[in-house]
């Protein structure tokens, strides 16, 4: 646990209004020319309260349940200009909340359910579908975690369920909701990873699904090719675990079943993922290695119990597989992201950057054994929301970039050498930093030639900026100030539109 200052987080955990029309921003410094004409998309919570039709308030209890808003920074490096706009992606859900009395409102959440709801009310929820948009009678889902490219769809927003939405890039409006089952060729699944993997070399989008049910569940790992056609890579039965992310190499897909188990009935009864999750510290973590070439489970490894939100990178080395990730001893951090705890707690669980190596991958497959994975701590300091040079994905690499805690939660950007563990920081006073998105310099000669695009919140000034940080020197080279707060969000995507 780390003792940090938390009161300042209130600035970034509040409701903001959307700005659907572009606002030109003042740029300080000079934008790198290789940013040319491009877009930075960021997604996360934008509303934390609403009012039901009976006048009772709805209060968001968990950071992950804040109503979604999409942010768009349009970059024109040739003119040294940046414009900003934002659009709520949760209007349908807001209409449903405002049109429904609190006693009959049903919405699946990540955070814990309302403790005031009676047992009879929860039993009623088992047969009650989630609320729909009263205006269009369509889905009213809250999708606020990742922005990704899905073949056949384009720019999409995702979360830890099969609910997804396609974004109209011209307007930022929702083009349509869609069910990942219909794209993946699976049936009736409820869960999928927020962090599907897009392989730019093959054009494949890779993810997994499973359906809630008693006992072990049926995991389906699939890929969607560049033409939008789905292919099953493997299927297997195991305990239902909460997997926010997984790993891929050029040869394999690796699902890491850390023992954060989901009780399907409890989830359906409470309409809450957290109410149905339990971390089993005495159970092992299982690494399920799936061959992308042969479409089958290749090998299985084990390690002690741990938890992870985000993987960094993975790659093949001769007869081994290497996986780098942000490691937690347990899943306490999920509870610590409840809004009240973020505002009032003085300590947060620590993650560290670690490397797992799966040795003897061919022998493990031939022997049908489950050897133990090998772990090495790259750097013990807090590290989350990691990104790398995208040209090094699924390849051996040297540098990763993420957010860290020095004096407060998410108050600095860290650059870490995965070969030596050496760390460099970018930090400014009274700032909260977001995920650093790496944009490579196409004329660059080394892996670190490029820049980081980071949305930074000025706590005292109560406004945000898009900062451009040189990835080699870790010095800021430009920034563009937004005349409003961009709330604390999760993930983003860079897209060069030339």
C-alpha cells in the first residue's frame, strides 16, 4: 500500500457537459510534423449523478460505472493547431434513468449494487431485462473503457461485456450498438475483454467470450479477420474469471486465468460484477497458451495467485514466451476504485512491472504437463495504463510508458527500460496524468523516437490539456489547453487520418 494525497481527485470525478462542436485550442510549443493530420480519441466517465422520474438521485458508486463520454483532439501539425470536442455516449442510458422510478430501474453495473435494494427487488431483477432507451426502445448500455479498431466496423467503444458500439468519426455520435456475439460468431456470451488485440500485420482482431452459468464456463477465443469474418481459435471449459486483458504473440494467444472468480448467479441476482467476484489467494493462476496457427490449446502453465488489469507486451523467444504486465498481489485495487474511496482513502494498492517467462513451450505441449511460469520484477514502482511503441507490439522491445504515483495517484508519467529496470519521469506540479499514447516518428532510427500524447488535468486551474512529451528525453515539447475539465478517464486511440 502507498500513502498518497487523494482529495484532489474530486476535480476529475465530476460531471461535465459535452462540447459537440470543435473548440480551437491555444498551442504552446511546436507539434512534431509527423503528427500531421491526426486524431486522439479518449474515453471514460463524464457523468456521476442523475435523477430518476420519482425524484430520487442515482449516484455512481464505482469509477468504472461513470456514464460514458468520448473526447476527440483533432491535430493539424502543419498549421500547429489542435481542436477539441466531446460527445456523451450515454444519452440513451440517461433518458432511461430519468424516465424510470428508482424502484424499478435495472442496470448492470461493475460496482456493487445498491445496498438499499431489498432481496425481493433483487430477485425480481433476475427476470427483468436491463433498461432500454424509452425514446428509441434500443439498448441503453454504458460503454466507457476502450476505443479500438474492429475489422468490418471501424472505430468502436468497448467494455468488459459483449455490448459494443460503433462511433461515427465525423460527428462522434453513436452509429449503432452491436453485440460482439454477432461479430465473433459466438452465442449467448456475456463477458469479453475490454482490451481486444488488433494485429496490424495480419489484420486480425482477437478476443474471447464466455457465458454466465453454473460451475465451469465455456471460453471461446476467436479472431476477426480484415474482411470482418470470424474464426474460432480455441474453446475450453474452466472457472469463470474476470479478465480485463490478455496477451498475444505472433504465434500464440495467452489467457491468464488469475483467480478472481465470478459467481454467475450472484452477478445475475445483484446485476453487479463486483457483487459476484471473489479473489482466491490460495488458488493458482493458469496461463492457457493457444496456437494462432493450429487453432488449439498448445500448453498450460501455472503460477501463484495474482491479479492484473493490463498487459504491456508479449513476444516469442526461441522456445519460450515472454509476457510483461502490471502485477498486483491481489484484487483489492478494484474495491479501492469506488468513488467514495478514491475521494477519501489515504492508501492504494501498488502494482509493479513484472515479466513472466513460459520456458520450454514445445516440451510443455508434448508432455501435456503444466510447468511453472517464471517471474522477474522489472521495476517495483507503481505502474499502470502502459503503452509501448506500436511498431514493437508482439516483438522484443526495450521501453514502456505508463502512469505512476510519486506523491499522489497518477501524478507522473514513467518511462521504464524493461532490460535494466531503469526509470525516467515526467511530472508537473498539481497535475493528474492519463494514459500515455505513443506515436512513433516514421523517420526515427530507434524505438524511443516518437512522442507521447497525454491528457493532463490541472487540479488548481481546473482545466485539462493535451500534452506532447518527447519519448526519448521525457521533456514536454507542446501542449494544448482545453477550457474545461476532461474527467479522469481510462483509455484512448491515436489515428493518423492521412
